[in-house]
């Protein structure tokens, strides 16, 4: 991996569930968001909750479990509440980088 990479981490509270890395040039912004949603669904949601996340807003079954949030303090994207998945762009030395998708 040369240059920058996305560090993708899954947490249940403060407990680390997994850590993955992917080169920044190997995934588009839209696919990164979809990946966060897929990982969140896998680690935390029931079939009914996943269905509700894709249902039309304002309907009885709709929910926001797979909405993507930008963190106001750390430049990162997150999905889910608990467990949740976080993605941050990093330099090879591990330093967090601000990316246009994060600002």
C-alpha cells in the first residue's frame, strides 16, 4: 500500500471488533459509504432492521440505522450506533488526513 489508506474499524462500545485497511485509490467515496453500511448491517442489524434502513423515509418501518455521519471532531465517517463502524483516511505513518468526503 503506497500513499494513503482508509482505516476501517468496527466497535461495540469501546471494544474493537475488527480493523481493515484499503488503499485510498482502491475504493471510491460512494463505495466506501456502501461498505460502511454493509459492515454495520453485518455486525449489528436484524433482517427487519436492514429492511427498515432501505424503506422509504416517513413510512412506519423506516429507520436510520444505516445513515452515514461525518464526525465533527475527528475527520471520519461512521455508520451505526452500537456496534458501529468508522472510516478514517490515514498517511502511511498512521496520521489522520482530512479528505474532501470528510470535510
